[in-house]
């Protein structure tokens, strides 16, 4: 299998604090990979660098061969993120949330198709707080799922299973 995430000697400092210090790893396509550590260990900083949201002090990070430092916009088209928390207007309905997140990408799955695939078609007009599915599935090759407690482990496993099934279909 090909390598979809490659991190080499990644470092990031905030003043005298070394948030990330020489981290290196590879993630192969289809592999389930986790970054574990105590608060302040640099997990979020590392992921933000990989996602092209933050610049490293030193080192390299790439996703599907695309350099996170030089081409962050291309990386954002390839990845999907299940947020730990998101602040949205309270009045939004499930369909509106799916449309909102789907609008972040050029290639989108029709909302009705997605809602049917995740058994939410009958709940499209319900308040999104009641039916938490904050992401659209978009042919992503890398999915970053935040902290294990966010949204429940079962929901995250179901989300990942759906993405894997879409990969098999394409």
C-alpha cells in the first residue's frame, strides 16, 4: 500500500517551548493510525501541520505526496476532519449543516445521497444538535478524527466504516 502521510523530523517551537521535537512517521493507505500523548505533547500541533493549517519550524509533512507547507490548499481538498467541537447557529437543520460542510469542497456528494447512505434522510429537517453528523463524505483519502471522547467512539467507528465502504466502491 502507498504512503498517504509522511512526516520527517517535524519540529515546532513556541518561544522556548518545543511543542513538536523531531517527530517522524509514515501512514499507509487504509491503515488506522493514532497519535496519543498527554495534554501539551504536540498532538494537535502535529496534526495541524499535516493538514496545512500551521507551518512547522523544521522538517517536512506531506499528504498523498503533496507538501503541506508548499501546497496546503491541495491538501485541504484531500482530507476530511471530524471536529471535536463546532460552533454553529442553533437553528440549523441536519441538511443545512451537511450543505455547509459540503460547500468547503469542490467535489461533493449530493446531500440527499449522503443522508440516505447514513440513514438520516428522514431526519434532514431536524435540529442538527439532535442528529450529530457534522461532516460530508467527499472522496477523502485521509480522515482525521479528533479526541476519542468527542462524539462517542461508536459514532466515529461508524463514520470511518462508511468512508472505507465508499473507498471500496470507487
